[in-house]
């Protein structure tokens, strides 16, 4: 398989994966409203992910994980799960407030800035990639796009009952029920 076709195929897969993120954010936000508390939606979303991955692992007959290697992992190797839980929770709390477009454009801006740093420093055992003027210009254009989206995003009036119910669900974690 030639390398330019492979690059296009990988880019297409990344675009498809990215296209699913707003659906994840919106559906998790609805799940949070339905369950009455945002972190329950995070848990359910992660459980559904597990229920999707397990049959795929079985179908492709993936070898069992090398659990012995876990003890030699650096502490940062566990950040993926932490980041996933934070992302899912943030999405289901923020998307109803700011909208899918505003949330996703901010997420993409954060991803690009962090990715530049990860590439440049080779953090998380990633290969080092130089920061070129083209890459920086691309990130700046996304940041300008983020500001533009925020500037022209209409303010949505949320019903008092809906806002109170959702806010109580978020802030209720620190308040004992009873």
C-alpha cells in the first residue's frame, strides 16, 4: 500500500472519529439530564464503551493483555483514563450551556496547543517533532476560529426549571442530601 494513500486513509479515519465527538458530547449531556446527575452519565458512558469494546476484542481474538507489564508503567500512562473521564464529564456539563459548536471548537484549540507541546518535547514517550511556522500558523488560525465562533454564538436562554435542575445536579455533589 503506498504511503500517500495510507496517509489519506488515516486522515479520513481521524475525521470520522472527530465527527463522532459532538454526538458523544450531546448524547452524554442528555444522559446526564435523564440520570439527574452528571457523573452518573460519565460512568454509564464509560460502561457502554466497555460493552462495545469487549465483543470487538473477542471477535478479533485479541491476545490477553500483558498484565505483568503494568507494574513497570510510568504514572503518566494512566492519564488516558483520567483525561477521558474529565472530558466526558466536562462535555456533558458544558454542552447544554455553551452549545456543541462552542464546546468542540474550544476542545480542538486545547488539543492543538497541547499536541504542539507534546510533539516538541516528546512528552508521553511520543516522537519529537519540530514546531514549524506552518504548524504554529495552523494553530493560530484555529484559535482565531475559536474566538470567532465564541464572538458570534448567540446566547441561549435556558428555562429556570431546567437550569436549576441541572445546576443542582452538578453542585449537589458537595451538599449532603437529606
